C-alpha cells in the first residue's frame, strides 16, 4: 500500500460506490447489444490472467459449435478507431492483449473505447449471431452483460483501493459476479470466499507457463507485465537459469532506449538467449526482434489456462446464457 495516496482512497471508493448504486438502481441505464455478452474481468489492476482465460473460453465455446468474438478497449494503443484487429498488425495500433487474443484464439477481435459501439461494429459485419466475450469488462457497466466472470488473485484480499493499492473495486463487488475464477492452488482464496459467503459458482483454473526448452545455459528474462515476478518464478520452475531478470512496467512500450538496455545487459552476461512473455513479444517490432536476435536468440514463453471440470463450467455458462 502506498501510504502517500491513502487519504484519497475514501474519495475513490465513494465514487465507485456511487457509480455502482446508479446502475443498480436503474438511474444509469446500460446499453444492450443484440447478442449475448460475457464479461471477463477482475477486481485489481492487471495480473489476474484474463487474457489466457479469454483464449480458453473462446476455444471451449467454439468446440461446442458456438461462434464468438472478443470486444476490448485495446489498452495502450495509439489509434482511437473502433475497428477489427488484424492478426498480422501491430500492438501500437490495436494494443498488445487484443493482438495476442486475435493470434491465439483465431476468432474476430474488435477494439474501441466505447464497447457498445465496438459491439455494434462486430454485429454489423457478421453473417450469423455470436457470443461477445467482453475483455476486462467487470467495471465497464455502460454495456449490459448476461454473465460476469471475475478472476481473483490471492493479493486481492490484502490490497487497498486505488490509488493507494491495486483494487479497482472493493471485494464486496463480487456480489455482482455470475462466476468466480480462482487458481487451483489458491486455497487461501477459496477460504476467503467461504468466509465472505460469496454465493457465485467457483471455477478453478490451472495456469501453465511453457518455458522454452533446449537452453543449457543462463537466459536474460524480461517482462513488462503486471506481476513479472510470477513469470520469472515460472521460468525457474520450468528449469531455466536466470542470468538476469528485468522487470518493466505493465504494457511497457519497447523504445530504442529499452532495446539498447537489453543489448547492454546481454553483453558479457554469458547468457544463451533472451526469454520474454507472449504479451511482451507482440509489442516488439520486426526490427526490434532482429536487433535482439543479432545478439542471441529470442525465445517466448507461452502461458496457458485450463479450467478444471471445463465442460461442467461451460454447461453452467450456457445455462446462464440460455443457449
């Protein structure tokens, strides 16, 4: 907790409560799209694992013969256009997470600040109805949804509200959740949910970091994500030796200065490869990749998410959507 900003927490919390009360009472009206909307969100700022879950849910729905698309704000992108993501495009235009989803999920992804307008664009260009997956949508109450899936991290129960902590909303906001997702190993979270009498069905998820293989020596690991230490720990658990672990802020733009820093660190390190996350890799331009690979190979570690009892979870979701 940043004590410097602690006096501002009641103001932020009050504003959040007023907004939610306005929507709960009907004073503010959410706009509704023609097709079902499933929001995937969390309580805190980044690091819960929304992107791997969006990819996993898209695959599960498509395996059942249900067409899906993804609606996203496209955090960090330079363009203000509401548009469909081209998987061959760049993160500067679309944002790193939408671009990663478009490449991994092989489903249409649309970005725009106004998610309602983004949904209208998706529906206008489709030949048949789809289910909208609303990426990072729990707090975006301007758009009506048919289900709210909320991912939790163990730190959510120890953190404070913004701007002193990481929470966007208090934990009691879980009363709006249709389903709660926790990591399989997080017994602490399950206990907190029981203690707080959260009644939404709980889905457990297994996350697996696929560390690159065939590297005998040390690596230079770098990551600009919300919880880089979890990434570094996952690489070590996968058998890699970290000659250096470099953490940047979430969604860090890869500038010429940052590339020069990485090249400088690699020089004389004795490392055999750079290793980074998929989300960081999609932010690298072709020229930046070439610059790094002129020093030593660049390898990418993929993070996957799998729901335990995934078919039962999918049945619960489809029942909620009446599909």
